[in-house]
C-alpha cells in the first residue's frame, strides 16, 4: 500500500556506538499484539510508505490518544537514556587516569545495560529499535478547545450536550471536542491550514512590533503597507479555515493525536529481500498450475 507523500515527523534515533548494538530487522505490523512472538501469523499484511524517494515499512499502528501519549513518553525517555550514555562515552574517551577510566567504564556499562533493557521493551511494545530511523504519521487527531467554567455550565445545560465531548486538560482546565480529523492526508491538510493561520498572525505581530522603529515617512509608508497586506492574509486564512472546517479557529486550542502509524526506513538490501518474498509468493500459484 502506498500512501500520499505527506510531511512527516522524523524520529531519528541513532543507537549508542557499541558492537553489541546491531540493527534490528523490522517486523511488519500485524493485528495481533504479539507481533514479535515466534509463532507469528503466516500471512502478514505489509504496508509500504514512499517518502522523498525512500521506502518505509509499517511496524506499529497506534490506536488511541492514550497509547500515542505513552509512545511519546517512552520515545523521549529512551532518547534521554541514549544521550546520557553518549555523554558518558565522551567522558570516558577524555579520561586521563586509569582510576577515572575504570570508573567511567563501569558507569557506561550500567547506562548501556539500562538503555538496552529500555530498547528491548520498546521492541516488544512498538517494534521499535534505537538503531533504526522512524517516521510517525498521525492518521486521526482531535481538536480540543479550552472552555471556562461558565461556558461549560451553559454547554452542559443544552439538550444535545454530550458529556464525553469534554476531557480534563492541564491545570484543571476543561477541554471540549471541536472536531475529529481522520485520515493521514486530511490530518496533513488540517495542519497546513492551522500553520497558515499561525504564521500569518506571527508575521503580523512582528510587523506591528517593528513599526515604532521606523521614523522616516517613506519607511513608515512601507511598513504600514506591509501591515495592511499581512492583515489581509490573516483575515483570508481565518476565512478559509472557517469555510473549510465549519468553525472559527479558537484562540486557545489543543490538537491531540488519537491514532498514528509508525514506519521504519528500509535499507536497499531489505527492500530487495522484501521484493523477492513478494515475487516468490506471487509465483507459487503459477508454478502449481504448470505441474497440472
């Protein structure tokens, strides 16, 4: 399966340089939660993503906001462990005395064991390995807006109010579901719309803040014209957003990833092996037919 070449967040995590760390072979995602178990299903659906001339294979489908939040937390933790081990390795290389080298070696060994254990857990949970490069593609996001207690009281009094549309936010704030965007391409289009609005507003703010510095009449006219044009772009981006989404973009909102797909980069050799396996399966029925 080929997906649209949409912009992707890259998780480029290079493993700590040690001969014990070897690149793992990617396991294609399967419906079963034990995709890495020895007794894997005989038929595995392979999903390939083409991006900028590179091929990535799906290794994990994340199916809930809670699962995605856990993945983000785990990815940040293993990245921190990796940086910590790399720093200790640098200190070991700089050590001058034998006692210092021995102490740094023991420290590095302990941190590497911790990193390896975390990596093993990530492999079981997400088919994730530090030695590989990954792409995370959001396929569903929830747009949540912050509501005051007064606004919540009014909303709760409405006949069509749905209690499950309100979730708890940070600092005891209440968030209400504005919309759910589904589909990788749709999520990317939504993100571009939001980005356009925010960048236009940011540009306008920068021009307004810079305006007092211009004192010459000619410069004043130029900055005023720039502000006018940028304000028009802000208004147009807001208008286009409302026309497309059916609501005005809130001043405060939160975009929560509800579903996502995790892909890993395939090497040239892995691509060849995968293609050979696919061609081999396709050729088997024909071979049986020839025997008849």
